[in-house]
């Protein structure tokens, strides 16, 4: 097989990255339609769909628009120029929004069937209307700031994702007014336990009170999305923290990339289009409320457990019910979150903070969330006189503000805070605890595929590997030294890192399987597969007869099932209750298993500090292999990638791997 000559650089062999991402968001939207999901969970998936779309436009679409403005017309490896990509993105987004509008209306109908009502103001019964009017008068009206737009009042600079009402008025001339919808007030006005009203709907029905003695002819709600990518000149920055803070201030007022609008006249649309300097391709006219990412707040606020997934309590493995350091000296451990608790990782850190034998703690922090017990433990350790180093990645997109707060707090508490390596994001998930035991130093190490975030560890599917293996401990120690010192390729025993040799190792592992022909086997689970060189290596392995299964949640630029090229490759995406986030790689030759912080993307290979970790303990290897096998059996939440870039669901949907794992971790540990 694979003897005929094929040009593996042919753009037709690759799926466009941005269009593949939109296909992923379509799969999220399908979860909002899936009747097997509880009703409020479906509402949450709709919120996630809109949140995802906001970030996509702020970063990916903004980046393409900048390329067009700079005159860059070079096609990506799939053959599409930036202009062509923007055109296709606009078309595909409109198709998805039509589906989202239909789904939203269907969900409203079904909510009413469950005695939950999101009313429009005009539908309100008299009793609830009086309550709403009272709320407007006492709470809303004092907070509002109506803004005139005319010759003496120029159009204001609206922050990204701010939500606004525009009012058209006529007297002798056409006039406009703006009302920013305040973020400090709940988006959903709760009238009683089962009746809700959109805040902007309440404001729209009292707009005359904000512009008295004016003839109001039209109103509309709108949102502006701006370029949110922060450009940090690290080489020129004296203080990286200060530079990131400056970038955050600029983010709110980046160049507009999208306008969403509901209602209004041609005059209103023309005004906004002109003021924001947008084209028709950038404007999305909606027939349902805007900013539906706010449905998250409704999901959290409604106390109806019968309409949500049953609560799941993560399994706490019995091996950690004794002294944690003793448990890891006995044997290394592998935890599969959220099915197995993240608590042992946090508890290990908390125990280390108080343990007099612990001399030093070093940890990377990428996205730690709010009220982090991890940060508290690091602070406590420093206060107890231990040498504590935190590598805080200030450039973690949309977490910059939170990370700045943590960095300042840690520094105040005596932690050595390092902002990573210039020009690279530190994305590796590493924790090292240095402990003195019976006259020798022992290093306890945690490798993760996910962040040290106690909240997301309950909903993200990730792997934790805990060990006191001497060679791996030595590798992590050296890696921390080059991150906090001057970055140069360290000599390591068993760890592979980006941007040094991680990609080369992946390529060599794929090539080794290809050398086995039909006896080769690859199973790889990740979030995204984009790197063209790795895709070409997979194509070559497939042509050699290697059976390849890829579990790729999000973007996949590889086309499976192409005759003579990728017919031995199967790609599945699993989207369900938990966010699939683990990176696990299996290679049949030598029965090798790895976990990693890195997806197979150029940014992970070249612009980030990442790790690829071999898991060699037989029991732990078998556990990881079993996880991959179970996921490949999924028919309920799996979608199978087709050669044209679309995904299809299996006809028979009778096995949900995520539900199975909730039971499996307990049985597997017995």
C-alpha cells in the first residue's frame, strides 16, 4: 500500500483550521438540541456556543482581518487566502446562527412546559408587569446613563462586548441616543421563582423616560466585538507585568471586527456601520436576544436539579487516604479527572506547605481560577519559610487579569514569581516538591494535562500523573532551572519538551510505527490537530498500513478516509457533559504511552514550553490504554470526521463513554 507517488503538500489534503473550529462549535450546538441532555444543560450548551463564538471573533477573525489590512494574501496550508477564509467564516457563522435561533425558540417552548418562563415585557400578566415596573423605577433607572449622539455629542467609544440600546428620534432632524445596558445588574430580571424578563426588554419599554419629550421612532439592541489579541513587545518591556496591564487596557478598545444587532431601521444600521467602519460581511442581524452567553447566569440561578445533570461526586482513590508522600513512595499514581478527584493534588501541595521536611516547591500556573486553594497553599508555604517558586504565565489569553492579581499576591507573600521565558508561553503543567528524607533529597512531581484549577477540574476531562521517580524528578528540576534562569536546551533523561525536541519525538514515534507497516498502531487523544508536518507523517504511516485512531475534540485539519492516503485513519470527536481536555498518546512499537500538556499544533511545538511525559509503570500504562479503548467505543457523544470536513453521528447511540467512566473508575480501582 502507498507505493504510488502522492504530493502530501497538496492543499486539498487539509481542512481549514477556522472552518474546522466552526464545525466544533456546531457540535457544541448539537448538545443544546440533544433531548438526552437535561433541559437546563441544553440551555447551558447554547450559552457555551455563543461564548465560544465571541472568543473566535475576538482572536481568530481579528487576526485574519489584520492580515488582510496588512496586504497579506498568502494562503494557509489548506490553500485558502485570508480574504477567502473571512468570506467562508461569515457564511458558515450565519448558517450556525440560524440553527441557534431555532434552538433558542425551541428551548423557550420546552422551558414553559416545565413552568419556567422567559417573558417578553408585552406578555407579562398585570401582576408581574407592576413588579417589573417597580424594579425599573427603584433599581434600574438610577443606574442607567442615556447618551445623546449628535453634532455636539460624538458617538462614544464602546468597549468590546458591551451591550447597548440605540434609539432613533425625529423632530426637525434625525437624532440618536444610546443606552449602555449595565453589567452590574442581572441580565435576567427575576420576577418570581419561575418568571424572568430580559433586562434590555424592561429598559426598552421605559425608553421614553430616558429621552423625555422626544418622538422615538425606532430602537435596537446591539453589541460590538473588538480585536482582543494583546501584542506584547517582551524584548522591549522593562516590566512584563506592567506591559500586560497596558495591553489589557487597550483590549477593550481594539478595532471592531463584528456587529450584532437586533431590530432597528436602515438609518440605525447605516450609522453603526459607518461609525464602526465595518462591512456587510461583519454585520449579523439577529432575531433573538443578543449576548446569549448570559444564559449561563440563568442556568446557575435556577434551582431545578431535575432539569440538570445529576450531581457527580468524584471518586477519591483509597491509596491517598494515608500519608500522601508515603503513598507516592510506595507507587506512582495516575488520576483521571473529573471522575477521580483532583483533591489529592491540592492536598499534596497543602501538606507540603506545612511539612517541616519540605524544603522547596516549584510550580507552573497557567489558569488557576478564582479563590484558588493552590495559590493559597503556595503562599502558606512561603510564609512557613520554604523556598517557593511560581512560574505565572501572564499571557494566558483572557486570564491575564486574574493571573496579574495572583502574581502580585504571591510576591507579597514571599513567593519567587517568574513570568516564564521571553517569547514563549509556559503551558506545561508541572509541580515539584523537594523533601529531605533520611539524609537524602527526594523530589515529588506532578505532571498534568490540565490546569491547576480546582473548579475546571470538576468539568474538564484530564490526567494527573504523580511520581517520585528519580529520573523524572531530575528532569523537572532541570526544566524549572532553565525556565527561571536563561532558557537553553537542557539535557534530560526521559522528558521531552517544546520548543526543543517534543515535536521531533512525536514525528519519530509516528515514523517508527510506519516502519512496522500493517503491524503498526497509533491511538492519540488531544484537543486539536493542526501541524501540517505531523499530519503528513500520519498520512505516510497510514499509507504504510498503520491503523490510526485519533480522538480530537476540537480542530482537526487532517482529512481521514482519503483513498491511498488516509484510509487507515479514523478521527472521532467527543462532545458531552465534560470537556474532553486530556492529551494521551499510544504507540504500539514498544507499547509506549505518553501524556502531554501539548496539542499537535505549531504554537504548542514552537511557541510554548510544553512537556511530553512517558508513563512506564505497567499498571498506569494499562489504565491509560483502557481509557483510550473506552473512548473509541463511544457512540452517544462521538462524531466521526468525514473526508469533506463535516462530522456524522453513529446510527446507534447506545454507549456514552463519559457516563461509563463515572462507574468505571470505582470498579477499576478495586
